[in-house]
């Protein structure tokens, strides 16, 4: 899916993201607005993982949700 679609439908996708990464707050997700690079940074910070691990998790999430 393209970036415009993801950002445009972010409100709907936030629920799925919250299921995957439950520690993330609505404020954090509102700041991300569908930008995967920013989500990676928030996941890294909140879960104390490396950039590479966050990117692997996000890639799996996107693959599982066909995003």
C-alpha cells in the first residue's frame, strides 16, 4: 500500500498497531500518523529495543496486515 493510503487511513490502522504494541499511547500514535519510520523510533524508545529489531517487528506487522 502506498504512503498516502496508510496516512489517510491511520485512524483505522491505529487499533491494529495498538494490538501489536500495547504500550504505545494515543498521543504517540497521533504523532506517527502512518509514517513507518517514526513508528520505528517510538517502538524502539518504548520497548527499549534496537532500531534493527523495531524495523523487523514493523516489517512483520506490515506483512501480516498486508500493508
